C-alpha cells in the first residue's frame, strides 16, 4: 500500500467512484473489502490511522457474547458464533482458539453457568471451537495459577476466539487494495457534495499535504464509528444523535499476576458486566468497563474510577492486588452504541448494528462489534447497491481469505501476525543496516519492521508504528517512549521528513505517554523515562 499512489488516483479528475466510504475502522474497512471484492470502484477515507479509534482498542476477542444470552439476544449470539468461525478460517494467522475458565465459589454457580454454556455450545453447532465442561477444584488451580483459593469449588470451561485487532484491520485494508480499492489514512471528510438534494460525493482534507480533495461517487457510506453523527449533521443539520458512546478501558499488567495460558472470565460485576483477564503478548490484559460518554474523542483516556473499578474486581480473583506501579500500559476505546431512548445503562444496550438511509441518500452504518463486522459490511454494501443503483453482484466475503492468509505455525514468534508476508518482512530486516536489531530490549519488535510498516502498511507517524503496527505502547509505555526517536528517524528516512518533523513526532509520543494514564497511575516523568531506558543495552533479532 502506497499512500502517494492512492492520492494520485484520487486526484484524477475523471475518476467516478461507485462507493465512497468514510471511516477506516472495522466496519468501514470491512465494507471496502466487500464492495471491492464484488468489483465496485471503491475508495475509503480515514481521518486518523486505520483502526485508530475503537477498532484497535477492543478486548481482542472474537466471540458470540456469553452475556448476550442473559439478555435473551439469541439471534445475535448465533450469528456471532457463525461469523467467528468464518474469521478463523479467513485469517488463521491472526485468530486463535482460546480456552476460557470461569471459577466458581458458590454451590449453585457450576450448574448454573454450566447450563448457560451448554446452550452456547448448542448455538455454535458445528462452528464450535470446543465443548464446554466442568473442572474440579484441583484441576482449576492447576489451570489458573494465581487466583484466589478461598472458597473455590471448581470451574467451568468454554472456548472462544482471540485475535489481534489492529493487525486484522490492516489485513482488511490490504485485502481491499488487493481487490482494487483505494484506502487512505490521515484524510478527514469535512463536507458532503450534493446535487438536487442528493449526496454525490465528499469534500476531504489531506492532513499531511494540507490540501482539499473533492471526490464524486454513486453512493456515500458513513461508517465513522462514534463520529457518525458529525457526518449526519453535515447532511441534515439538527438531526438527533444516532449513537450513544460508551467508554471501555483495559489495563496491561505483568504475567506474574496471572501466569496462565488460558483466559479468566469474571462472570458478573456490580453493573452486570463480565470482565476478562487474558494472556496477551506475554502479559495480562484486564478489561473492560462500560462508562457513558457525552461527546466522542479521537483519543479517549482512562479515568481513575475506571482503573480502580478493574483493580477492585480483579482483587476478588487474583491473589496479588494490582498497585499503580504494576500497570505497564492502558488504553480506552469508545463503543458506537445505537441510541436507545430512556436507557441510562449502556451495558444493557444491544450490540446489534443499524443501517440508515437519509433523504439525500447518505448511508449511515453503526453499532455492532468486531466479530460481526463481515456481516455488517455485507448488509451495508447490499444497501449501497440499492441506493446507488449499482449492478447487483453477490457477496463473496464469507469464504474470502484475507491478506497474509497462512496456517499458524507451532511456537510462532511475534512475526506470525504477518502471515504469508513474514518472509518478505524478514528480507527487509536483513536488507536494512541494523534491521534485525530490537527497537528496545523490552519489546519484541525490530528496526526492520518499522521500515516495512512505512513501505507496505502506510504507517505515517510514530504513533502509527508504536500503537497499531505494533502494540508497543500498550505492552510497555516506558520502552515505547524510549524507542520513539529511533522510530521517528526511520520514518523520516522512508517518508522524506526533516528534523523538525522528527522532533514533533517524539514530542507527540511524550504527550501520549504522559496522558495515557491519570495520576497516580501515570506519574512517571517522560524525559527521565527516555534517558534511563535509552541507556539500557540493545539486543539483536532472534
């Protein structure tokens, strides 16, 4: 993917797009894949980086939704379980089967939860990742080292999927371009073009070149996630909000708190949610919360009460209590929940998606979740065909292999996320001087991977590399900040940037590290982090 090539194609005045998509998250990218693979002339514009918002800040799970059974939404669970199976077959290098264990402490919990998970098994049918079953107290302690032992009676086991959300989004972007789509990040839509009251295109701002772009097409799809209402108000000023944003945060801590290969499910919190403790990149990912938000933000931040909420609930199950200094990283994301009147509890709002058509023909799609992105994209493209008067063509994504498709290797390394591109990535690492060296001794990412990200994955900023091409900031914010100057230097060489740009990029990473955790959880001084961490010895790629 070459951004400059795509921009040249956009700037050609005689291009007539079939489908223009606003938003480069799971829904927008999924729709680009669907539309392009049907043969429609497709362009996608993302205001920041691909999946920079909600779609790279998930719990990293592809699941049917155990808690939706309690809400009685059987149809959503059944559809999600079917889609989960498809995603595993279409991107096995990014999706894996994960065992979940639900510890039980009361006499009624094992039969109660066991029955619910048997229903989950039945709904999955032949799409099952593994049958649920019960474990004794002894076996539970073997499988879940580090959990509270007092009163433990046993557990219930079931299976779901785990995936790399940011890398999955990139796979979608590259799959779309493989089928002829144009996808561009860091381009913000600032207006809609209309003719005789009908939407005929968009006005966009290239944030890098500070240039205005005009694109004309048969149909415009608003897939901007939590920002869809901003686009809708450009179309219909004064329209009511379709989305009620809800914030969910996650904490990353050391494996010592929960040194299991399996996931821990905390079945019921005070607000009726389920929480997870997941093995993730040799750390533990803990989440999530559900906090109503008035206005969406591109860079939402965890709040102290949300962090304490997760720590307090984890303390009921972990033998060791998490302290502020134990938190290696954290992130917050906003869910684009469909607005339901008279409902204050966002945890109870359905994760179903909606597709709306305005009087001008603008298509807005919102809601849903990662697991069902493909089905959402199919519904959206079907609507676009009708609204835009496009030639009807069947959806082909149910069995469409995503870019990088490759059966997972045993004992795979961090490079496994590249799938079939792995050998090409390794070739770049060998080609570049010092390309096989780690960026930092506490992070499993090489200098060569930054070159690859700039050349083939449209990484344009230090944050693009250290937050989404790799999850470095989340795994160890101190280490990520320490290697920011090296990443900025590599990107400057690849993208033709100057020293002022490099300095600004490093400064922006300082600000991101300083604000990603509130005091007292993020009280480290960024300058001292950089000085201390850069003094550590580096090691070569293994």
